[in-house]
C-alpha cells in the first residue's frame, strides 16, 4: 500500500518542491521580458515547454532536489534570455526569426508565397474571415507575420457583400 500512496512526509516534500519550483519559474519569467508570455516565438515556446517539464518532473523525482531543479530551471531561463538578446544580432536574427510573407496583394492571392508558408487557400480564407473579411477585393495586403498572425491592410471600405470568402460556408439558420 505504501508503494501506491507513498509516505506522508514524502508527500509534503513533493508539495514543497513543486511550490518552490513554481515560484522560481514565476520569478524567472517576471524578470524576463514581457513578450515572453504575450506571443510565443519558437524559442519562447521551447522555453515554456522546458519550464513546464522541469516544474512537473522535479517534485516527483526522488533523485532530484529542489536545488537541482532550480539550477536546471534557471539555466533554461538564462539560455532563453541569451537567445532573446542574441536575436538582436542580424545574422542570428535571420536564423531564428522568419521574415514576414506577403500572401495577398491588391486582392490577389500570391500562390507561391502561400505555398512557401505552408498554407492552403482554405487556411488563408479562414484567417481572413476571422478578421471580418468576406471578399478578397477588400484586401490591399495580407502579410503572414513571423509568429503566424495575419496582418491585413484593407482597401477603402466598400458596401458589405456576401463575398467569395464565404462561398461554400453553410448559412446560419
């Protein structure tokens, strides 16, 4: 039965290590830049997953103390801070950050750029609809940003229409 439930004293240490590691992670992210939690770039995502793995594993590990976990956690956060600073160097920036891609120009889809971005026309249509656009003619430019968001620069407003981006979508009853 002890193998199933463990010892009561051991449970207290697991809770203490989990809380201390959680607080260490919160303080580490708080000391970092605000953008770390706002929009995740690939290296932000890796840091967040690593922190989650450390905070989730160390409290239950019998072979790892809080100090071991804290050292691992602080190393990951320091590595993240270093990569964040290194991306300010143009050569490193080019390796870490994708350049924005123009997907629509003058209401016309740029198919080659769409393909390079790994998107289909259905993906693009969905992203445009999420921005309240029902017709491609309303789009002057659509840019896929480095973190995957779509920025849209609209043409001057036209009267609302049931445009081409709504074709094939079942109307609401």
